[in-house]
């Protein structure tokens, strides 16, 4: 499947928790390409795409953080709203629902990180719709 | 060392004969306790003499002994023999007043080591085993009590002591340790220390864990057995009775045989102090039958348990105690509801998403008592809705069990405070505490 790896870290609302994670990554020269936080008043999930997912996951895990690695879709589109909308329309038309989404810019393009309800189905729909899927880069 | 029993005659003694032995030993113990400034006047008042004891039923004539009695007579007020015959003392921490002191003669220590060696033999440990002790070697009886017993068994004994998990990992790996003595919460923490070193605890030489000194549920035991790929046996002891070696599960893992040659066992209603109907839950009350420096009569343990009915397939005739259902001391009264921490633990253990640590905090907010339960997540997820649903489901099941709605807070690793002693489960911040 054409997917990429995402790291999710459980964050309790505690002073210094985020700094601790960022410092650890910085010290190992791991670059963050995209980050998203989902939160309540008590805890959150920090989702990251970095320059070396495997290394980042091992590092944070060793530091005592709860870390999860999973597969998500990375769809590359032109860096404009119309292209963003077209991609989402294509997935919706194909019957896919999206659990969460965040974006980042890379090499003048827009990359959509998407966790669909059904990964396999969304990957198929995206491919058939001619969307550009990024695979396995770290 | 191929037999099934450490002491077949005693362990499989027919009940009638066992009771006869108890009566003999009770008489002897009364005789010794006549030398106690604490018991002698009580016995006189109640007309208790060795000759007046005819059956085990006579235990009902005896006065109760409580932890407060031990505190009030601190340090040596209950002793039955002169101090020059006493060779050791153990003491509990005195967080709520004077500590309690328990005195031992050389004979007491020998009997204690023998009883715990019998317990180890009962769960399949032999002189070919290498037993590593993770208890502190100080006033806590889990240190020396296990040490002397394992040596009595003839096993190679590693007195590694409390804390320093890295060192425990190294010793287990280097020495080929086959059995561990630890409190249940440490069993899971030590397993985590192995995982941090990249070693699966199931691949170690450890085949048996003796766990005790901390209330735990059947689910927690199963989890310990799973992560270690080993058998875990519930062991019961208390410093007032000697220490570890009072009762232990046999390999049937269905109730702990309490060594009745050493104790008279009563299960009483904690309020009326009358015996509960057979097999029902009540407070465990124990009388020592094989101790001389400081025998205790009808000691109120505050542990709530029941006697399992029927014979045990292992052939031992000594009664079996069910897993403890908390302590009368641990009971929290929140909004008028009686709650034991073990009830909460039982529910949390039903969720594979959770690790084994938790902390219950009770505080007064406005005019109300509020309960917050922090539960440690076992692993991270990218799925936020899952965490929210998990919180809701834990709350719902807890409410069904304890009849009030706690605030459930998921936390990551290392958030719940740990000490090298017993895990702290309840943090009561109410004004009246």
C-alpha cells in the first residue's frame, strides 16, 4: 500500500512535556515536517511526521513516552485551495470518511496527511482518482 | 527433594488430629504468655489457664488483641519471655503513631524460616532453585523472612534487596535466577525494566514469582504470569504473626492454605466480632500457636477474607483463605458509600488498554467529596475518539461497581508516583483526614 508512517504520542497536560519531546528530537537532528495536536483539558495526542520516524519513535519510547506508529495517507497536491478541495471531493465521492487530517508544505507542494476510516479503501479511491500518493518516505 | 510435601505429616494431618495439635499448642502458648505483663492480668480475670482449655472452641474465651494494643505497649510491653532470650525485632513504620514492634526468640526465627520454607516447597521450589529477593532487608519482614526461609529450603538465595531494577535485571540474567519474591506492583515494574533493556521477561530463567504484601486481584496475577511467562503464587504474611510464611497458595492456585499448626483461624464479623456463617466474608482473626517471645491471641488482622469450602485436591488439610477483599482500614467512605480500592482495581484490570498502575484521589470540592482515578495507559494511539470512549467506558463500569461516578483521567507512563515500598493507591486529601 502507498502509505507513510505517523508517530502518535500520548501527552498528559503537564508542564514541560512538549519541550521534552522537542528537545529529544532536536538533539538527534530529527526534523519535524508536520505536527498536529488533538486535545482535551486533560490529555492530548501529538501526531508527528519527521525526517526519521523509526528513530524518532524508538527515541521517544526510550524516554518513557507512550508512542504509537501507524500508517496514514499522504496526498500531494498543488499548493492552492482548489487542489485541496478537489482531493477531498474525490475521496468523498468515492465513499471515504476522514477521521482526521492535517497539512504541511513541502517543495512548493501541499501535502495532506489523512487518516481515513478505512485506509485500504481510501488508498484505492485516491489512486483511481489520479491523486499523487507519497509512499514510505521518512 | 522429590516429595510433594515439605512436612507431609503436618500438611496432610487429618482435621481431628490437627485440632488436637492446636489445643496442645494453645495450652503451651497460654503457659508462655503467663509471663506477659499484658496478657497475664487478662487471663487471670477471665479464668484462662492451660488446664482450662479443652478444645479449639475455647478460643472464644480469649480477649482480642489489636494493632492499637501493640502501639500502646510499645516497644516491649507484650513480651512473654525475658529480653535476654529475644534475638531479633522487626518493626512496622509508625506513620500513624508509635511503630509496632514484634520480638523473636531463636526458636521463633527457626519456626518462621521453616514455615516459609514449607510455603516455598508447596509452590514447587526446591534446593535446586535460585531465589532472588526484591524486598528491603531492613525492618520489613519480607527481606530477612524470605532470606532465611530460602536458605532453609537449601536454595541459592540472592539478597538483592529493594529498588535498582537495572541491578535486578543483571542479577537475574547473570545468575540464572529461577524464582523471585516481590510485591505485585514491582513484578510489573521489573518486567518493564527488562523490556527497556530489550529483553522479553518471558525469555528469562524465572519460572516462579512469590507475590504478596500488597492487595492484588486475580486479573493482576494473570497479567503478571503473562508478562513473565511464569507462575505467580499469592503469599500471605504479616509481621505480627512473624512475616511471610503464614499462608500460601498451593499449585492449584485456588486459595491460600494457612498453616493451622501455627495459627488458630477465625473469620469474624468486624462489627459484632461473632463468627460469620461458614464460607462467608469476614475479618481474619489469628492466634499464634508456635511462638514464644511475643505470642498474640485473637489478633485482629483487619484483612477481609473467607474460608473456601471443601477439600483441596493437593491433599493439604489446612484451610484455604480466599483472596483478600481489602482491609477494613483501607475502606474509604465517599458520599456515604463504602469502597475498597480492590473493587476499583478489579474494574481497571478488565481494560487491556490500561497498564497496572493507578491512583485514587479523594478531595473535598465545595461541600462534596470528589473521587478522581488516574489510570495509566498501556500504549499510545493515534485515535483520539478511542481514548474518549475508553474514558467513558471505564467511568461507566466503575459507576456500576462503586455506585458513584468518579472522574477518570488517563495518564502516561511514570506520572503516578512510585516508591520502592508498597504502591500508593489512595490519596485522601479531604479536610477530615
